[in-house]
C-alpha cells in the first residue's frame, strides 16, 4: 500500500491525512488503543508531518498516524494549531507507549510536552485536557 504524500496544509476536502506502518511487525489494535497528540502551529505542520509520516511508514512508531488538514474541524480548540495523532495498540503497554514517545522526540523533533489519549475517550466524544493517560 502506497503512502499518502499530500501536504496537510493543501488538503481541504477531508479532515485528515493518514500514514500507515509499511515496515516491520506491530501488535493488532486492542480495545485499549490510543494516541499521542502532537500539536503544532499550522505554519510548521507540513514539515512536522513529513517527519512523522516517514517514521510511521518505516515502522519506527506505532500502527498509524494522522494529521489535521486545512479542512475545518469542529473539535479544533485553536484555529492556528494542528494536531498530529500517533497511534499505539494498547495504552496499558507502557513500554510501547514510552518507546513511541521517545522516537517522536528522537526522529521527529518533538520537543514540547505531549499528551496521550485513549481512543475510547475519543469515541465517547470526550474532549479536554483532563483526559490524558500520559503526559510527557
């Protein structure tokens, strides 16, 4: 499966641009899946996404990642901020969740604090800063 090489700042017809692991094995998604939330200013989103997309496809992160495009998102809390979600299979596997965070720091230049959110909270339409399973 070929990766999606579109620049998120140029995509206006759908809310997300996705990347999927194309190399290496990774456990299947569980009911406890979740994601690291990396917020970047819209002026840096294309460069940040390129690093995350490449790391995801190379098998250095989790199963997949997505980035908010230029499409208007009703859940966005700041007009200039875009979110990159980096998925892991199980938030209770702290070693894997930590490994993905460290790889985001090492190969994707993520320097700011980031939060980890369970997919079950997203599916329940729960949004807000108090939901983070991890912060680092």
